[in-house]
């Protein structure tokens, strides 16, 4: 087991178990809570892929469907032991990841065993599959009613001619009807292998004791079949359309979604720096002292529904701006003009360094809380960032690294979707 120091009194222990599962343990001995998450490298995007030089498909929404089915695996209630021990158990499916996690103040070793017990063998009954089909169909119906979700998906579809990027993680009512035992068995066979998982633990635990417990667990000692890495099949062909306007009198408000596509040259071979730069870049551009922010406020175009965020999924990346507004046309005209001015703006190195130090400070402060520190470690691992080098990398970032993002704000990279109440 390797110990990696992060900060003074903060370290992460890393161990690859005999079955291939990678374990990260961040001990917090002065805290009472412990959080554990099991990540499977399988998400909503994974319905077209290659294994051992063969092409495979799955119904769209299979990863999310399987997440639900894990709670009914082997005709037993996965949640029961956690409820009885006052522990919180949940799961979620993202585009390239499924995560099963729990938090507890008591009986962590027992609950860790129960978690892994459920991932040794997979046996799903036809009855439970039909039951989950109804539940997930209801979830999808709720998503269908979200106009903001529709607008965002429309934006992504306009930016990328690739269903693995723009399709809903949960699939559709029609696609999930194709999920059966054979589909679930294919998914578990290709994706639910220890070598395609990782375990992250943060809290009041002894790393050596945890590793000893894990090495004796049937999940680790079981004879696993050979594992062949999954190759994701993606096509990033560009669409030429940059504006979509849809009128709908039933809308409660006007919705504007803007995407600024980031060329892959900025992240293809340097994703760690890209991951570290995009958040502070947006913070600099939209901070209350910036010209962009002041202009929006001056024209009464700023409101609290405005969100700006970087999207990065390994093989594609863009900045997303979203707002609900009573003045959609004026907002689009103004924000587009301001975005196109960004390449000519001079950013202060002093201000940049202050933002960078502030972000490092916030990150360090997150270690004062078990939940926040666990979330930080998870996010860095998902982003394929070496947490042991995170702070050194942040300190070495210069203004010149940061300024390359100015040059992406040109017409050919900007995509806009407007969902409007009336013509």
C-alpha cells in the first residue's frame, strides 16, 4: 500500500488489490463520519463500444437501468442492512460513470462488506426488471416535462453530431423496453469487473485494517474472468448550424442556452491542465468586477437563474451559459457581443494570481469536512487528476496558460438555443 502525502496531516493511501480493484483511502481519524463510494467505469454514454476487437451495442439507458437493478440483485434488498444501521445508501449514473455510495457513523466494516457482497454475482429476475421498467419510465416522464432539460439537450445535439453525447443518460421509454436479462448480463460482463472499478473511502478508518478486510472478502478472492478493456466509440463530427429558435406558448418563461465549443487541441494531450483552468477562467470572466457582468447588470439582463459552467468529458469540452429571462433577444444580442470582445480584453496578472490563490485556499479548506474532502477526491479521480500533484500543478499555472481560452470566443465556436414563449 502506497502512502501519498497531500498536505500537512492529509494523506491518501492507494492499493491495487489482487482482483484489480483500485482502492483509495483518505483517513480522517478526528471525525465520526465515514463515506465510501464504489465507482464503475460505465455510464449513459456507453451504448456503443468495442471489447476485444468486437463491436457491441446496448439499449440507450442500460447503465441507469442497471444501477436500479443492483438494488434488487439476487432477489434481496440491497438497502435493508444500511437502513438498519442508520446509514445513507444511494447511487447515481453519469455519462461515463456509475457510483454506489454510503455514509455512516457506525459499523463501517460491516457495511463495506455488505456493499461488496452485492457485486460478486448478478442475478436479476424478470419480475424485478418489469417493476424497474415502470419506475424508470415514470422518472423519464418527469424529465420530459423539463423545458430547461430539453433546451440544453437541443444545444448539445446542435454542437455535436454524436448520440453518445447528446442522448439522455436514462434513455427513452422506448429504448429501455429493450432491456432484459440478456442485456443486463452483457453489461455486467463487460463493465462490472473489479479492474473496471475503484473504491474511495474517506473518514475515521485505519487504512491497513481496511485493506486486510478487503483482501479476505469474496469479492476479491473470487475467480474473475479475464478482463478486456472497453473502448468507447465516439464520432465528434461538427454540425454547421449555430442557432435554434423554438416558440412554445406553453412555456412558463423564456430559456436561453449558449455553448462555446472548446477546440480539442486545448485538452487532447493535456487534460489535467484543462481541468484546472476552466473554472477560474469563467470566474474571471463573470466576476462582479468584470465588464461582462457590469454590462448585463446595467441592462437589467442579469438574474439569479444565470449559470455558467465548464463541461468536460474527456473527448469533448465546452463552456455552457444558461438563463431564464424576460428579455431573451436583448440578452442574446448583448452576451454574444460581450463574448466576442473577450479575445481583446486584457486580464490582470495580479487579479489572476489572486483568484488562483483563492481557489487553492478553498480547496484546502474542503479538507475540514469529510463530505467535502471525499467529493474533492472523487471529482479529481473522475477528472483523471493526480490529487498528490494537484496543489503543485495549481501553483505552477501561469497567466499565459489561462489566456489561451480567450481565443476560442469566435462566431464559429458559439452555439445558441432559444426557447421562447411566443413569436
